[in-house]
C-alpha cells in the first residue's frame, strides 16, 4: 500500500486546527500509520525544502516552519500520494479550490496549512527523513473491505 508524508505546518498549531485537519484524512478513509510532533531544526528545513533554498522567500519560509513544532504523519492508502495532493489543493491558499484543505483553511501562499509529498519517490525519502522505521506501524487490514473493493487491493 502506498505511503505519503504530511506535515501540519505551524499555522495549524497556532490556529488550533490539528484535530480538524487530521479528521479530514481519517474521513477520507486514509490510515495514519505514524505520527509525531517535532520542532524542525535548520538542517531538517533545509533538506526538506532544498528545491527552494535559493528563492528570495526561503528565509521567511524557514522561519515560518520553525515558529512552532509541526505535526508529521505518515499516511497510507491506495494512490495516497496523488489523493493527498488533491486533498491539499494548489500551493497558494487563495487559488486553491474550495473544498480542498488549503482552499478551505488558508489565505496564503506560504502559510498554507499542510505539506504533502509530491511523488512516490519523494514520499519514500521524506518519510525516512521524519520517521525511523520502527516509528511507522503496520496493523492488519482493519476495515479494508469497507474502504476498497476486493479487486483493488493485493491480497
Ligand atoms: P507545495 O507545498 O505545494 O508542494 P512547493 O513549491 O514545494 O509547494 O513549496 C513548498 C512550500 O514553500 C509551499 O507549501 C509554501 O509554504 C512555500 N512557498 C512556495 N512558493 C512560495 C512563494 O512564492 N512565496 C512564499 N512561500 C512559498
Ligand atoms: Mg512541494
């Protein structure tokens, strides 16, 4: 089953929206298989946003990601990388479709509520960056037959 990394950014923690955002992933039928609160240090922010390190807004982005701890989650589901990106909406909250997380909770390009891995390969790298293998849990099939058709999931 595919996995992705989601971060609830400091704006979520400041605004008291942790439960509300997590609930959206649970209601969709996705499974949280790892979760922790942590303060992102300089190295972690620089690695996580290495594709943006030369952008003029990088110092502001870095400070915003270190304003409070973040909540990191590993989420599992069929095609979960694409599904969670679709749930997040486009980067700028002002442009994100209403009904997406950013569209419903953000008015900002930077303070846009969640990070979500943008591809399966990146997801693997990002999960390993935030979680040790023993912090990611496997716990049986639970309600799989309520979430998926039998021919959608491998035995
Ligand atoms: P994504 O989060 O939608 O994948 P990226 O381009 O990977 O978008 O950018 C990572 C994060 O950097 C964004 O979520 C946002 O917080 C911030 N960011 C991206 N572009 C800008 C910008 O033009 N101004 C300020 N912050 C930005
Ligand atoms: Mg990105």
